[in-house]
């Protein structure tokens, strides 16, 4: 079976634009969470989130006309794709364009476009609905636009598996390379959920934090005083490439993607279980040919919700047994917030960088761990680690789970 490596990383988040701006802040534990500026938060219970920095300009990455008529989640994907492809140095030509594709997940798709057009329909009638309403709303348009903008004529697909969408996209993209349908894929997730009605929806579910007195301390996975996750937006895309193709062109290789696992909780539409993540991690280990005691680091799903954090901890203990005490585990959502369908893509990039540099990023705001949350979550400060194998978890509503396993590339 063909081996798959990561040769490019593109990131857009509340921490900035590009890995060279974002990764140092992740290592330093600098929160990207702040009060909402683009969204009117006057009557919202939650007045903060992981909003993209004000200096992000979609027109730096795509045609101005396309930027104006595209939903925000598409512009984030377009930017991350440009950054990832530039970082990879992969040349797209007439000879190879049919072997390079895009596989990008989004949990919600163009929700701002949806809201805007519903308002236009109700207030002004059917004729005032935009002709770009549907093409900007559907979740697969991030993958579609990335394909069009970059002339990627290989597989063009999307996942819409809630908060596991980005990870699922990467898993499926890798399978396309492993079976020879592509030599490279641009893959990950994109999301722009910071819309008034979406925030309201999570508020009435009591799923997101309302720590309005101190937003930067609101995302606190595994901490006893957590009160929900912090919504964030952005995109994380990586260039997956067939190993021999990458080596032949002398590409920088960040890590190797060994394999993935998927499962369903078959439990509840929003409340997570333990069995689903256990099955998922065990499947990923089996498919990667890795024993549990070979894993050094886990980038946890770690949402900062009451049920997820303790369930994920107990699932890790069940899968890894006595080796759990030796694991480094952190939730970088404590820094970036939760990008929903884009989280798995951003965290795949972070995990690859962590392996490449030998630095395990921290879980910030972990001041008082919940009873039972007793793994080494790397509180407050990153640690140097000669880690070889890392695992990244992504779990979504509907009980959908995905685990990715990466290996440090050593030639």
C-alpha cells in the first residue's frame, strides 16, 4: 500500500493567517479568544469566540468578485489552500492535475449565506434571493472552489460529519492516495459558524461557555470549572502526498499519516459515549500497525464540555491501559477555540508540526483538573519531547468519530 505524508500546511484561525503566525502562538499558549466584533453580541448569552483576525483579507487569496459572492467559510478554505500548496511547493501541471484533488469537510457550510437569504426572502420576496445562495451554502463548495481555483481535477469530495468533518476528510483523502487514485490531495476542514443564530442555538443547548467576564480563560478542557466549549472559525488544510512522489521532488515532509479509524457511538445525537471513541482509537491503531504503547502524544478532541472531557479521558485509559500514564495529552482547543468541522484539519496540521519540531503543545487554563481527569494534559506550557507517534481525535454530533495517527518522518 502506498505511503502518505504531509508536505504542506495551511492555516487560518483566530490566532492569525498562516502556520508561521499560528504555530508559535500555539506553542506559547497564547489564546485567540476575544469579544466578538463582526457579530452583534448585544443580546447573546455568549459574547465572545475565536473570530478571525481583522487583518484577514480574502482578496489576498482569491479574485475580488469571487470573494464578495462567496460565503465566509469558502474564503477561509481558499486562503488555507493557497497557503498549504505554497508551503508544499507542489507544482500543478497539465500532466498531473488529474491526480491532485480536494477533500474538505465542513459541519455547517454557508450558514451566513443561508441566514442572509432567508431574511431577503421574507422581507423582499423570492426575486431577491441571490443566485449564489445555493452555491455558497452547500458544504461541499469549499472543496469545489479549492478545486476550481487551483485546477485540481482529481477527486473532489466533502464530508459533513459535524465536528469530525475535517478529520474524516483527511482520512478519506489519504485512502485515495493509498489506492493510486491521486498523487496528492488538499484536505482538512473549513468553518464559519460565528453567526448570531448559530451562537443562539448552541446557547439554548447550554453547550458553549458564557464566561463573558474573561473570554481568554473560557476554553478550559479537563478543568473542573469549565462551562462549555468556545466557538471559533477558520480553516486548516494539509497537502497529503504519496511518499515516493514527495521524495522524488525533494519536498519538505512534516510527518507521515499512518492510518485512521472511524466509529459510531450509536448512543445519542449530542451526548458522547465512551464506546465510540474506544472503537475509533483501536481501529486507528490496528489500521496503522501501531501498538498502544508506541503512541507518545494525543491531540485530544478536548472540547471543554463536561461530558466530552471525562469520556475521552476514560476512553484513552481503556485503550492504552497502563501506558496512559506515560502519554502526553493536550487540547489545543484551549488556545484556538473549537472550529467545529474545521477542527480536525487545523489539529492535523498542529500535530504534524508538533512531531516535526518535537514540541508537544500545552492545554492552557487547566488550573483545577476535574476528578478523574488525571492524565498528563501538559498544563499551561509546551514541553520538548522526542515523540515519534501522535494521535489526533475528532468526535461529532450524531456520534460520529474519527482518529488519525501520524508518525514523525525520519527519511
